[in-house]
C-alpha cells in the first residue's frame, strides 16, 4: 500500500532552487533521492544519473543548471527535464527514476511504491 512520507515544509522548496535530499530503499538498496520545485510543482527523483549511477549534484542540493530550467549531472553534463526526468542532452541513456510526490497542508510528501520504501532502522 502506498504511504505518503512527510519530507519538508512547502516553503523549503523554491522554484528552480535548492533541492531537499532524502534517503529511500529502492529495490532493496539504500539510495539518495531529492525533491525540487519547478514552475510551482514539486518533483522528486533518485539521485542517480542515467549515464553512470553517480549522484548528480555538483554542490550539495544543487541540481539546476544556470538557466534554472534543466537538471544537470555534474560529472559529464547530462541534462534532464525537471517535470519528467527525461534525458534531454548529454550522455544519459534513459531518464531519472521518478518518485511520486504530493503537497498538502503546507507539507511535501513522497510516496512509497512496490519497489520504493522508507528506510528501516
Ligand atoms: S555520470 Fe552523469 S553524465 Fe556521466
């Protein structure tokens, strides 16, 4: 069953601004993930490039390129569409792995799925 996991306050995410990081279990592996806001909407992805499975951010929590319209991998410059995670340039094959989100009562939540769970301690 899908769970809505509280992540941050809505005000913590500004348009094309810094991401909020979080950890998930994806296919039984612990992975970093991140949420961003773009044109008012919140989106979240695994922090794993579709070229080589490395984290994308060139500085902690900075994923947008200088235009503020693309998510960019710091390692070899792959660029991704913020709304879908689809590759739009550079060496990526495929796109980012998307995590569903919702926003209500001033709080952003991410959604678990069959292969995506909260960390268990
Ligand atoms: S690892 Fe991201 S572009 Fe190569």
